[in-house]
């Protein structure tokens, strides 16, 4: 039962994101980076499958700059076996599809039964890479997965996925791509022995040239959507505090304001 | 580049989703400027007849109906094949989707198939001074906004966040040409089997489409207290949501969570009860039109970035607020 987990490093959810003065991009200096939380559910699920089936390898595949090694090591410390790091400036500045194309080129030569991605990365919030990866590998996918049950013969997987107003239970043949949603599991913390072991685990560096993709299809050159300008959203001002002698008075005033001033009810 | 601005028309059971009308009426002036037609595109087994007229009323010149027995339920494989094949045949310039569970899944797969540029969860669509189609979208869960262009895209796609674009009033006198399309779907094209659909009794309207949301946080103290919010929600037709703290405590389910790692919502009115207003929560609801906070802690960060606040015990305020709202509603 070999799993691949696609991992992206993203700014911590706590991070304040600032925009460069010229609006060309965001400022990520001094920002703390973490494993994309949805990818972390993928790591955990792959580890659970390994524990259940034995005889399995969990491989992390990460595309991103040098700093990502820290997140890769964290995933290895959680228990993943090895990693591939697509680290090349030529792969930067792309869109979700150039990323998915590069990941697909890397993954197609690997042995796998199942690929986990996060449902989206919490930086660009695109929610496209997992789906596009499945399309490029010509395998099926299921999005927003909250439960995974691989059949004993390792030929198919039954998943519950979140849909509007409930859940959908799907059966997919393996191999396939599953994108993880919160609720799938509780990711484990890396143990101290895990952290020690992770230092010795293999992280294979891969360059754009190794992928044998046309230069026009990778990174900024291959991107079909492009950030023209970034800006911070207009700040909201502090609340108008609705005062009163009693809860009744405050509530009555607020209800009236919501109807007459805000016209929201 | 091709011609025609398409909108994937999404059905909830038999009714057209509101976001479809929001997109149709907002893309129409853009299409008029570019001299292109607006087309609504339905995919399914049987599309209700009234659906096409509704799309016409909101600005569609033409309605394509792609029908096939294999498309009775949504599958990525089936819908994406049907839509991508038709896109390849007709070569529209732009295809827009609602940024719904279905719209986000479908747009990503179709874009990969037809080599489109795709922007997810957009909050505005525009033509720039040179006549190029651009979108605006939140990134980092709304901590940053970006204008996105598509300089190298042979075809442009975007999914549009529900409840943000304002629809024009429908004009029932407008009619659209309706064209039925039969897709080629072979055995084996749909690799995924739907085993079961489980409906959770809860929300009537999904958080992402709700006009009013009342959310509870850590200050709710226990699961049973959410009943109080449900009662207020019933009076004003709201959907109840929760902060991450309330979900992690097990008081509400993950699908009710609003925030950076939950749902990103944009209702007309967001009432936060017992929510301090972390940066992650704010990221999920900061684009709400009116934000109200009820919290007993006057120092709660939420009071620094909302419209109206009551500093008091929510357990005292919420029940009387429900009564006040009932009175207002009774007045009409």
C-alpha cells in the first residue's frame, strides 16, 4: 500500500500577510511557515494506511523553495519514509496547473496506490492542484474527503466526502487522488525519536531539467493566470457599541439598528 | 481566442442556484461590451423546463442543455467530460462557475482538460481599459486580495463566490434560444461509483449561500446552548455556524465551521456570539456585509473590526434579541 502525499509549505494561519509597497506580490519575510494544514491530514491518513497494511512506503512530494525542507523533515518525523523535493527557481511563479504538471511528471515514474493532497493550500486557496494532478495522471479523484476505507485486496477505496447539506459515499478504483478535508483525522505530532530518525531519511532533490518538461510549460512561463496586483482589504472600523441599561434595552436597540440603519433584516 | 461567455448553470435538486443568476447578470454587461453572447450551460439527466427561462431573465442569450442518462448525479468524470468536449467544440472565450462544492471541483477538472487559466472563488469580474477580462479574488483566506489576469490563457475560467455579485432584477420578457446537446459518454468514462448520499438534517441553507449567519464560539460553553442560536436563526431565516473553538470542542461539526480552515462565507449579516475574533476566524467571515458581535469581554478583538457590538453576557442578550426580532418580523 504505497502512498504519495503532496505537500506544500504555507504561512502559518496566525501570520499577518502584508503586501509589497508596489502591490506586485505579498511580503513573506519574517513569516513563520508550516505544512499546509490540509496536507497534514493527508500525511496522517497515509501513515494510518501504512500501519493497517504494513509493507508500505509513504513518500512526500513537495514543490517549493529551499525553506520547504523544514516542512518535509516534519512530515518525515511524523513517520513518512522518504521525500522528493522539487526545488528549482524555474518551477516558481507558476499557477496550479504548472505545479500539477510538474508533480505529475515526477509521480508518473513512481510506484503508488493512492495520492493524498490537501483540499486546498491556505495561501493561494486555489483548490486546483489535486484535481489537475489526477487529470494529468489520468486517474480518478475525490475531493473534500473525510473518511477513507481501502479494500482488503487494495484494489479500491471507499470514501466519504463533504457535499452541500451532507456527505457522499464514493467508491474509486486505485490508484486515485484524494484531497483531504478537516475531519478526516487528527494529525499526530512528531515524536522525539521520529525527529531523530527523520534526519537520516532520504530527501531526493529534483530539478526542472530532471522532469523533461518543455520550459514553456513550467513556472511563470507556463502559467495561464497571473497576479496583476495585490492589496490589503479595506480595514473595518471599530464597532458601534450598542449601550443600554439592561439586556432588553441593548437587544431592542440593536434589532432596530439592524433593520433601519443596516437594513440587514 | 474563441467567442461566447459561458456560465455553468448549477442545479440544487431542481432549482437553479442563486449564484448562477448572480454570475449571468454580471457577465452580461461585459459580454455586451465585447460583442459576445452569454450562454448558460446546464449538465444533467433531465433539466427542468423553467430553468432555461430563468437564465434568460437574468441575461442569457442562449441556453445549452447537455443531457445524458449517465449525468443524473454529479460526478467529476461525467460532468467534466461532457462539458470539456462541448467547450472544445464551441470554443467559448470565458467559462464561469459558482464557487460551490460542485463548481470548484468541476472547474478545476475542466480547466485541466481544456488547458484553461482558472481563478477560484472570485469576488469581482471586470474588463480592464484594454478590454482584457480580469477577476479579483481573496488569497490567504481574505487577508490579501489580488487582481488576476489571464495573459497566456487560450480560454479563461473562473469560479465566483456565491452571495457577492449582486444580481439585476430578472426580466421575464427576455427569452433565450435553447439548444439541446447530447454528449458522448462511454462505459468506463465515469470511474467513480456513488454508493450513497447522506443528508444531514441540519442546515436548510448552506453556510456559503446563507444571507444571514449566526455563529457561536467558545463563549457558548456547551453544545446544548446552540439551541438558543437555532431559535434566533428560525426567526430571521439564518443558518447557524461555529468558530473553530466550538468545533474542536465537539459542539458543532466540521461542516459548520467558519474560518480559514473552515468555510469562507460572505452573508449580508453575520452575528458572532461568544467569538473573540481571531485572525483565522475573521479570514472566514471578513467579507460579510454587516458584522455584529455579542461578547461579554469588551477587549475581544472582534469589537475592533465589526459594525455593531454588544458588550454583555450572550446568554442574557440572545433570548431577548430573538424576542425583539420576532416583534420586528411581526411588524412586517
